């Protein structure tokens, strides 16, 4: 006999756009969203119907930021467990107000809905956009955004009390910009396979920190590393399998770790291992546009470190970049890019992240 899942009744305090719905009501809302709503509402409707089905699993797309996007199955029970852990970690009880500004076709958007249903939040919907707070005129206790959305929302972030930022690394420039905000801004660490985040760190702590802050893991999660120094996640309430990541970390305590970068991004240049994300953190101080560093084949070094900057070609810009990079006293000699490529438009994944591999392939030789 195949396993079945009965969608639990929604929390009595749950509201969607100011109206309380039961699980059966949500099915009607879903059909209405699909037939009459905007595109983003249709995605929410599709998800709500999938949630109400008596199947124990959901098919979810990965983002494709570190490889080809694929569909994986995650247990609905694990989504509920993740929601409960988030509510406890961030102290968000029933009645908390929350804003959904992420698309519901990826795990981050889906989980905002499940948190609201499970924990009894009052959830409002706005179209996912680069400026999600432009037409928002009330205060919310909780919201989740991408770094790009955060960058475009700084002037109105006083409307959000607690903000999660995920889906990409947060630049040092952006971190600097949020330091004096009253909003508690958290960078999250997670993936589709772990049902969104499994750890978070405060980006603007009350006591200023000179060194990078470690991530703190959520309840009921055990972390370790493999022989590559990559993070291993044992979270039985979120995944049936132990998850071996490609994220190089340094474990500080059993609950805290420092993220160093992606193992698959490591550049081996003349026998020296370089972590692009660490170098990008330093370069952020002198580059005010989208960029990344990576390795390309080199006859003498094996790989050489190069810099890609999203910009129209300009000799003046190249000279300015080279001058500013050379003036950085935090860069080690071997961390200085050997060449700079200016690319008019970066290749992107389906959810707007920089696709490094495809961008490198598209460069003019």
C-alpha cells in the first residue's frame, strides 16, 4: 500500500491577505489564483494544490546555481519540521505578520507559505520583483529576500523587523549598508535538499564585528566535515539522507561554522588553493558592480585566477580596476587576478543568480 499524507489543518491564527482559510478553503483559493490571478499567484495556487494532495512528497526544482537545475523529491513532513525550527530559531510565534515576495516555484517561496500555515502567521502577498517593498505601506515582522532585492529595498527596510537573505552570497558592500538599520538582517545557509535554510548569521549585530560572523545551525541539526573540509549535514527531521555538500567550512563549535567557499569553485593555481568567494569578499571594497573571480586553464600554473566584471568594454575602466585592485592591502600576491574580462551581460540561472560557468564560456577570446 502506498504511503499517504493528510495535509494537516491550518493553524487557527493563519491568514492569507488578511483572511483566514481552512485547508479546504485553500483549495478554492488555489483554483481562483490559477484561473484568475497574476502569474505569481498562479504559482502559489499550483503549490497549494500540490500541498493538499494525499501524497507524502513534493517535487521541487533546485536553483541551478552550482549545476544543471533538477527536480528532487522532499517530504512534506520535513517541510513542516523546517517551519517549526524556523519559528523557534527566530522567535516568530502565531500571529506574526509576514510578507511573501519570492516566487513559489522555488523552495524559499514554498517554505514561506508552509511557515505561515504551520505557525499561524498572517501572510501577505506581493508580486516578486527587484523592488518588492515599493508598494508596501505597513510593517511586517518577517520577510525573506534575495541579496538583489535587499539591495533595492534599503530605503524602505524599516518596514521589516526581521529579514532573511538567501539565494546568493551577500557582498561586503551590502553588509556595510545594512549595519545601521534597525531591521535584524540574517544571511541564511541552505539548499533545496535541506528544505531551505539550516543555518543563519546576523549581518548587522548590535556589537560590531571586524571578522566574519559564523553561521549558527537551527535545532536538531548535526554538522561535521569530510576529507575535503566540506560541510556534512545530518538533519533527520529535514532529510532522510546525510547530505554531503560542496561548501568548504571551518567548524567553530558543534553549532557554529565559518563558510569559506564552494569546493567546485576552488582554483588550484601553481599548487596554491584559492577560494574565489574569499577573494571576492576583499574585492567588493573596490568594485561597485557585479563581478566574480574564477580559474581558467594556464600552461604554467595549471589554472590562473581571472576576474569577470559585468560592464561594457572600456580601457579606462580596466585601468581603474587594475589600479584599485593593486591598492588593496588585504589581497595576497597570489590572490590578485592575472587578467580582467569585461562582459556586457552575465549569464544567469533561472532564478537570477550568476551562472559562472556559462559566463566564462561566453567570453570573447
